[in-house]
C-alpha cells in the first residue's frame, strides 16, 4: 500500500517503439528484425527522416529524427516501412481506453505516452507494483503491444524512470529514494537541459546530477538566471506540476531546445511550424480551440522573450496557429543571437462545440478533416512523417528534439 511519504503518485506510461512495434505486430515476419518507419530510403539517397525505429534497428545506431539516408547506410538490410497514421491512431485509442479504466486524471503528451495521477485511486488496485504490472498487462492484452511505466512522486522523475526501464519495464522510485535515483545520472537526463546547457555545466565541472546538487542555488542563479533555479529544483526531483487533462488546461504548449544553437532562420521557422502542428493536434484531440497564440524564444545567452496575439475567432488548425506564430516570429528576423529554445502555445481556450462551425468555409472544413487524420503522426514527429504540402518545397529539415523511446 501507499506509504505516508507519497504526497502524489504519478505514472508516466510510454509505449515501446510504438510505430515500429505496431508494424511488427501487423507483420509477424518482421518480428526480431530491424524495422525503420519513415521516408523512402532510396538506397541511401532518400530525403526525409526516420519516424520510428525498432529496438533491433537501434542496435545499428538508428533513431528517430535521423536522416533516412543515414539510417540506410547504417542498416541497409533493415525493413523500411512507410508510416500508417490511421493505424497508429487506432492503436493509440485502444491504449488510452485502457488508461481511462485506471484514472480520470490523464495528461496525454503524444499519441503514445501520457502522465497519470493515481494519488486518489491506488486503493482500488493494491500496491504500486500490482498497479504498474496490471496496467502493463491490460495494455498488452488489449493491443498486443508493450509499454514501459515509471512511477514516482513527480512528473519529471516518473518520466525519467520510464525512460530508464525501457523496453517493457516497470520502475518505481520511492520518495525517499528520489535523490539516490537521480544522483548518478548525467545532467542531460533532467528536463530542460539540452546540449548547450550541458556544455555550460561541463565547463564548470558538472556532468552528473550529484555534482549539480552540490552547487548552491545562488551560484547557479548568478550563472544561469532563472534557468539556474530550474535545474537546481530538477536535480532534487522538486517538480510540483500537477497532471492536467488537456480539456482542463488553461493553455496548451510545446517547446524544443536545439541540440545546436540556430541562426538559420529557415530552420527556426520550420521549427515553429513543427511546434504549431504539435499544439494543433493536442487541441483537436481534446475538442478545444483557443483565441490567443504565444511564441517563446530563448537565445544563446539565455535571454528569453515571449510574444502573444489574440483574435476573435478561436483556432486549432495548424495553418492558423502557424500564421500567427510566424507573424510573432518576424520580430526576431534576422535573429541577433543564435536561438537556443523555441515554444508555441495557445491559451484563452473554449470547447469546440461552443464555436459556430457553420461560419467556416468549405476549405477550412476540408483542412480540419485532413489534419485530424494526420494528427497521430504529426503530434510526435511533425512534418517529416506525414507532411503538409507547404513544408515539402525548399525547406531545410527541422532540428527536432530527440525524445527517443
């Protein structure tokens, strides 16, 4: 049963190599083989990127967001499959139907992962190990697929735990063991620490969480400003964020930190497009729209700016969110300094049924249907798995975040 030390019980549920695993499930002859879902490799000369790679493919160094040509050169004998968005969406619905049986508090992060708050529901299932194993078993029985589950007293630690125990794992981090669990990890495991921040920390001798914990807060704030306070808290597992169902949220947003700070405005612009797609998909799945679009931009010196624009008609189409975000981005073109982080968000939300759909033109209604069909791919991998026409011509590939699973 739950110890009195647990103020919150947060689960992070993450399907293992989801797209590739669905393909192996539907093609039994591919099981045990390296399966790469993505663009046509064309003998190593194809354009586009890897959408997903099975664990067998990862042994060759193939991972999501890798250029498909590079993946082919690393694994020429792999099975290369085009993405089937509607199929993955159906399996995603089955997974979330299982999650709904366990808790009413579910925060979807993408088509194949979510946070769950089990604080008030654990008594229905017994202890944490029983809960985790039963959830994994019901997902497997319903879909034929494996999930990894991390359980911890906070969202950030639960996510690290599920990543740590992949594939098909269950890891429970007790409140009293959080620091012990985090200490040996590289600082890149902490939420919000990308390559640039990692390099800055390495310069002052910080490579592991335990080394970061030794630094006093005032020194970190002096060196990194607000970001210093953030990493100080993350290193201690101090993450007070609640699990919030999308329909109950005050805003929906996504952000990415570049592996390499960017000055190429076309890459920056494409990343804003990618983020607009992710936010739009989350809004549509929750049947909500928003009146206010936000842009967040952080430069290499960690100075951060936010801009927003509100309009009368609410939005949840990629083209509408991107149009406003692109307008907000124009203030920073050309960028005075290299860009480290970008974020796009939508707030001032309302339920979809509260809008007058009859006022939409036919073209917008067709775009809505198309984007709903594309959501399952674009929420996770943006334009490179199933792409909008505007992103096919003359665009440089987005420097996508690596959220390998």
